[in-house]
C-alpha cells in the first residue's frame, strides 16, 4: 500500500545521512524466514499487500494503514488478511489467516506526526505458525546512530522476492515517539520491521510506517517498539497454548 511522509513537520524532513545499502538476504533463513507479505483482500478483484513480521507463533507486526480500505473508508475484516512468510517466486515458509487485530489507540489514516506515531498493528493469527518468531528488542535497547540496523520486506516493484537494506542510520524522536531512519521505504514495504542485529541475535526495534518523498532529502519513519510493547505482551500471553 502507498504511504508518503510528504506533509510531516520540517524536523522530520531534516537532511539524512546516505541511505542504507542494499543487502542480499535469504528468505529461507531466520530471521528473514519469519518476515513475510501481508496480503489483504479488498474485494472480488481488489488486492493489496504490505510487509509484516512474525513476533510470536500467533502474532504478526505490521502497519495499521495496511488494514484500511480507503475507497470504502473502513477497516478490512480480519479474515481478509493473510500472512505469507518468506514468499519467494511462488514458494513460502508458512501461511496463516488473521483472526483479529489491534491498531494504535486513536489512529486515524493521516499524514501528521501524531498519525504516524500510532500507525502500528498487531495481528492475531487463527493458527500458530511453525517458525521461529523474531523477538522485540529489550526496554533499554534504544536505537541511535548508524548501527547494524536492517529493514526487510517486500516492495511492489519487487513483489516476488524479499528486499533489504543494511547499516541504516536511526535516530529516536521522543514526542511523538518515532524512529527517523534512512532505510528505503517503497510502496509495499510499509509494515517492515527494523531489525537490530547484535551479539544477542536479531530483534525488532520498530515498524516502518512511512517513506520519505523521492528527492525530498528527508527520512523514513518507523514506530518504536515501546509504543506497542505492552499490547504485544498482552496479546502474546492471551494467544499462548492453553489460554
């Protein structure tokens, strides 16, 4: 789905360092095996997709605007949402249909900084996915500088194969809470997780929600984990076996 940050406040469009470099990833190997396409059925002949990441056996992280049916001005039904992990030219690692989902409190489809800061979605799957989830980063693991940060997902321009960037520069803005970064963000890549690769293994530090306009010299935007951590932990507990 298409989403641009063209109307964001000037501070968000400040000049950014050189964009993160393209890196090759294998969609059959973790953590990328747990990254997938979020396919949304909008009608008989209408389809759309974003990117998403498995963060628990029955829980997927993406962007809220991916679940909004603009022409009909309504949220899509959960059963219209499909998570397809590790898609690559007709093959995939797993597929599951959504059962329900939660979006950022007060989120309204818009282009203000406050809208972007609430643009996250946690999608509960009808059945668990037999893949290793990608954990959320810890409380004290704030993004900063040019660290080993990657973004992986699927663009409309390259829908059959996963694309990724590495060595992205990330800066955290406290109010409203957003991550400003120079990972590329093309249509379809909304909902991609920003992954921190460290000694403790990969972890999600945020979810991509908007791209910088081409030629604007600004940064792409992501919602930090701290904005949805509590809800993710609540949903993960509720979706655990035996609950």
